[in-house]
């Protein structure tokens, strides 16, 4: 019996799924494997660990894998794809396909059908395919100049807003005790607003996405406003793709969500849905957040024929 491997390699975590021709047998999660963000050595460690644990849970050897498909941010670039393929060939047998995370996300959401998938993980993008097979992307320009609504963007906006508010408040000691500020300080191990600003401006840039849990668990209005704006930014990405790709062709435009921001931030999901429906009543948003690794596994099976 042939076995297949699907991998979703992100900037925060790597998910690996093992399946046979029809069933999902096991999954495993390891650290980040986005080579652009964490480097080749860290990516190798995460990919090998995820594959090893998933195969062990499925009760098979990595050498039994007939086909592998990997989706990841930037993985569609030939030079990145070649590095990822080389790393995985050290541990799995069979052909290895390396594609962008947009493709695996769209596959997981709609198989071969039309629709728009919006990702909000460490980074963000909207990617769609219409009924004629035409595709279009919006966003995904990277954390330094884009990735609106992503975990990185949310963390950066929270820091920016907190620092601005600290300049206007009369009682800075009370402001420090708010749940958001306390959470940001704890996540980065700082004790003052000046230290927070220094950390935020450090070179190389800090991990703003690591601040997302502090924002999403805070009940402060500042945190909620940042999450609301994230939902609006993500809706705008979807609107660009819907407007340019679908026009008036469909009576219903399917939309799906993927990524940790959507999965863990209910407020972002609510605002995203409401803004999209207000902009285009044809939109029909899938309620469940889809997992791109399912698309990667499906693409591995399909490539094997």
C-alpha cells in the first residue's frame, strides 16, 4: 500500500500529515521551517522532526513514503524549493513536490473548484481561483512592507499603539498593569516602555508574531481594536481578489479562512465575515478554519496518480 506525505511549513510551526490512498493516518507538529525567516539549519531540524514523528505515529518508515508535497511561504521560488527538496530527500523516499502555501491552502479549501482563501498566520495573503481556472493573489508582500492582519502585523500594531498611548496617559504605572501591556512586556522580557521600543527597533527585527497570544487573550480595548482592524485588513485583501477575479460571474463566491490568527481570534473572524458580507452579499464564508496540510496531502496523492 502506498503512503503519502503532506507538509505545511510556516514561520511559526511545521505540520506534517501521513496518509494512504484514502485515509489520514497521523499528523505531527514541529517548529518553524520557513527558510527565509529561520534559516536552513532550523528548517532542517523542524522538517526532519515533523516527518519522523508523523511516520512513527502512523506506524510506517519514512522510506515507505511514495510521494511528498510541501507547501510553504516562499517555497514556490526555485532556489527555496531546491533547498527544501534537498532537506527532505535526506529522510523520505519518492518524489518531492514543493509548492507555495497559497496553492496548498486553496486545495485544502476547495479542491479543484473556485473560491478565495484568506490566510492569516505569521504572514497573510488572499488567493483565489475562478470557474475558468484563473488565479490571483493579493497581499503576501512580507512582514516588512505588508502582511496586513497577520500575527506579525498584530504584534507590531499592538506595540505601536501601546507606545503611543503611553505618551498620553497621566498614570503610566497604572497603564503598565493593564493586561495587554503586561502581556507584551512578559513576552519579550522587558520592563519599561523604553525597553519595549528598543526591542521593537532592534536589528535583526524581533519576533512580533510571538506577541499575538498576549493580544488575543487581553480584554483591553486597545487589543480589541487591533484585532478589529486586523479583520478589516484581511477582508480588504479578499475584496481585491473577489472584485478582480469574479466580477459578476457567480451568484455565490465561496471564501475560506486559514491560519492561526483566524483559528485563535474569534473577534478577527467576526469582523472579517461582517466586513466581507457588507462589501459583497454573494460571499459565503466557510465556518471552519481550513488546514493547508490537508491540501498538501491531497496534492501528493494526486501527483502520484
